[in-house]
C-alpha cells in the first residue's frame, strides 16, 4: 500500500517530537514534511535537534536529513498534524485548511468552534458530520479537526459507555497532572520539587467545556452540548508522565457495581476497524492501590484509559480513578488515531 504523506507543524517541540516518534515506520502514513519557525527553517532536522531531542534514543532516521520548512501551506503532504503553540496555531491552521490540507490539531484554538469536530474516535465519530458545514461556511478546500485536552480525553474515554447506558448527570473531577503536560522547559524545578501546584491556567475550563461538547449530539449541523454538570479542579504534581484523575459521578438511571464495570469492560467500538493504533480503550485494574503513573501509564502502548478503585460514593453514586498517558493518547497518539479513522471512513 502506498503510504499517505503527512507533515508536522511545530516539529521541533516536544509534541512534534512525539509525533515523529509515533509516526516512524507507521504502516499507513509517511512523514514527508517537517515545519517549524523561521529560525529553524532551511536547516536539517537532525542539525536543529542535535541537542534538543528530548524523547531518548536516536532521532528517527526518516527525518534526520529532512529540511525544515516554514509553517505555510506549500508542503508536499495531504495531512498536517499541528503541534503548534496556541499563541500562533489558529490562523496557521486556517491557512492550511483553506488550501486543501486536512489539519489535525492538538492546539486549543479551534476546539470550541461550533463547526469544528472535537474528536475522540471511540466516543463521538458522528461529530465528523460537521466537516461539510465547516468547509461550506468557511470556504475551505480542506478542513480542521481538533483533539481534546489530554485530561478531557481520558475522562471522556472512561465515562462514555457509562453515559450512554445510564446517563451521567454530575461529574466532579480532580486531576493530578504530570510535568510533561506543561511542555518544555515546563515548570521550574524550585516550584515543583517537594510541592504540588494547585492551578494550571485554563485547564479546568477546558475539562468542563470540552467534555460537554464531546458527549453532546449533532443536531442540524451543530453540537447540542450534553446536559451534565461538570466541576473540575486541576493540580500539577511532580510526576514525569501520566495524568491521574479522581472522579465522582451521579447517574440518572441507577446502576449496580457489576453493571457499571461490565459497561466499561465491554466498550470497544473500533475493534473491527483494523486501525493500527487501536487498543481496548478502557483497562480496569482490580488492585486496591492502582492505577499508578509509574507502573501503568504505558499499558497498551499508552493509548488506553486505565481505571481503578471503582467504588460507591457517599455523596454522588460512584467514584473511581482514571490514569492516562498525556503525551501519547492524550497528545500525538490520539491525533494519529483520528487520522486512521479518517482513512477508514474514506475522508482522506
């Protein structure tokens, strides 16, 4: 099979590096372009990244000798994965979509636009119906699809089957988020060592708003947001990778513990699609002290939501923990799965 050519915008940053690592030797996609700022443009990727590669191991050979381009829509590819900082991502992504590229973005800029899918493939593939409305309204030859915030991704993966069967009315979530979620160089060491920082700018708003859009329904070319009350509290903790979330939920239709667990265990809507990055989206651990970031963040190649400590809640109905790899499923890996779904649905 001829591989689909893809490009990476913001290829020199941490998220861009993760894209390169995950796309190396991908069976469906081939990195043909890497793009970054004007300062890096014109040099080879290997030259620029000699002292900036942060993922360990060698820089994948596919990109070492590629010339870094500027982030303008003159790249030789069909798909661009945007790892751009939100300060610059918005108009650049629009320029690419206008010129016919499929843009899959990790940036927050377009997530809440009413005509842009905010997509988790297992959770809300029907939101792809917004693409035609987006192209018509904006005059795009291509289109933009956004990937949610990393904490939102793992929360929605875990609660989607519960909401479908029992209808969630309220969610209280407290996150303990890893340092890698802050990018590089991230949080100053003297701020985080022996400490927890109880505030991450915009993070609580992202979880509270994105969850409602993702769990909503498409009606008349728009998303009708889910009727759920969501309260989020977000903390930065001294863990390298893996966001841990403590979640309590209230259900409209009451469930037994066994029904709740079976509901999550059986959830696997993409199992027959043959997508290269597919894994079982929820793994439930029975040990009373799990999940733990260091032990469980890389289960199923970092592409699953790991759930544990499911138990009755004295205030709402049930409470449990969710662990997710924020840089893989919560970042580049989740966006690559979106691209795989697009190919399966013949939208590429």
